[in-house]
C-alpha cells in the first residue's frame, strides 16, 4: 500500500478558526477566516504574536478544535486503500501532545494510533504523499507534496493545491 502522511492543524482540524474565536472574545474583535487570506495570524494583528503562544500552551486548546469538513469521511475511505499517517508538529508545544492524541482518537477512531506521528521536522517522514497547509513542510519532503488550502497559503502556487477533502479524494481516485 502507498502511504499518505497528513498534517493535523488546518488540514483535519480548524486551528486558525479556534485562534480567531479566542482572540475575538478576548479583544472584542470581529476577525474572520476571510481576513487571513494570504496572511498568518501575526500579520493580521500584531497582538497575535503574544497570544497564540498563550493559547497553544493550554491543553484545552487542541481538545476544542473543530474537524475540517469532509475529512472524517474521506479519511475513512482512503484508509481502505492507503496507509494513512497523521503527522503533526508538536515539539514546540509539548503540552499539545496528549490533547492532540486525544483529539485524534475522538474524531478519527478508525485510524491506527500507531500511525500518529508527533514531530518537529516533517522531512523525516517517509511516505509517498504529504498533505500539508505549510509550504515549508513540503520543501524537504521526499515524496509528493500536496498543499491543502488554508487562509494563510492562498497566494502560494508552488505545489499541487487541494482545496477541500472532496478534491483530496478525487486526486487519489485518478
């Protein structure tokens, strides 16, 4: 079986949406995901520089992430024909390890938990494909890098872009 490595944040979990919700509640702001088009959170408002690290240090942050629409059904089907690995950068925020694991077990119980990879540098991953929202993670990947659309990467044209989970499934059907 071929292997597909899949990032967690912004690919199967709504990371930026949660950050925006917390920030908006704290600062009485009205930022939406649309405001992030082509920008990182810190580029949207300089106050994010300090707040994102505070949010991520809380164990409850990752447990409360929404699931990206269509990812559960698509991964359930892809799991029948491919080896699926969830590959998430977690070393910067050690408090995220257990909550990310619990989130994955709750929302993707059909995936093999031995295929959950918590790392700092995704270039170590040996898979045929890597689906990720961060172009930097795709640069040193030895297989085929596929860019999953997220607000911050909308201006990047360096990789094959998959806009949603329907497109991911279609890509692997062809």
